[in-house]
C-alpha cells in the first residue's frame, strides 16, 4: 500500500498525534466499538484477517512513510469532504472496497485520529476469535529453529492457544530470553540472573555486617 503520490490538502494546523503513548479508558472503549463494527462487516464476507492486514499495513507502513498523512488524518481544520475525496483517490485502486468503506465511515464520524487504537483493538478481537495470542520474545541471539519450535509447543500447552511469536534480539540480555504474554512475564535472561545474584550477595553482606555489629554491641547500645 503506497500513498506517496497522493495530493493532500494543507494540514499545518491541529496536528494531533495518531499514536498517544497512553490511551485513556474512554478512547479504548470507543476504539473497541469501531473495531467490533469493522470486524462484523468483514466477517460477513469472510474477510476478517484481510481487513486487519490492510489496516495494519496502513498504520505500520503508510503512515510512518509519509508524515503528511499523520497531519492530514488527524487535522480538525480539513473538512470531512476533502478527506473523503483523498481517501477514495488514494486507496480505491490499492485496497479492498470494504477497507475503503471502513475508512470513510471513520471519517464520517470524525474518528480517523483513532486509527491506531482502533487497529490495535481489531487485532486483539481477531486474535481472540481465532484462538491466537501475541507473544513478545526478547533474546540475546536469534532463536534457533529447534528452540523456536520448543517455545511454541510450551506456550501452546500452557495457554491452550496458538502463539504468534514476535521475536526481538536484545544484546543487553547477554544470554537467555524474556517471554511476555499480556501481563504474564517469564524472565530467564542472563542479565536478570546476574542482577538477582548481585542482590543476594548485597543482602548477604549487609546481614553479615549487621550481625557483626550486633555482636560488639552491649544491651544498652554501647
């Protein structure tokens, strides 16, 4: 999906970001409502995964590649009619009709500035429906195929869902890996083990120093 040749109206004013670092509860609730509506429409024609792929391509590929889209879609100065014309011009020949229609609906309701939270909600809902779960994995080196397969099997047995691994190499870990599924965290990195060992040594040293002091103190503190 490429939008670099699109002509966009000026959006100098009102450049509200499309990706706030913290989403309030109200924003998440609204995003979920629109995500549910988009997925219902997509699933009626068996396009649940396809519509999600198109939206993810928009927020991961198109928007970062051309900052003009960030300003354009989030602008409160540019009217809905101008936005609708641009959306049709850019995406009608590049994406599915359902995707274009979904964008136009979001535009009609003034929700284009919520694209990222809406896409995130779509992803979460679609994963739930398909029995999938996103797993963030950080490892000191790229996972060998056998370790990758073993981790998949262990996650399936533990969570009874199909894991989708998102692996990132993090050399700061020194060795081992960190696996996170939602709020569940398994940290078996060398760095964490070394830090734990250091804390134990410090605690043990502090205890021995205090014990030594106590032996030389009388009951009246002298």
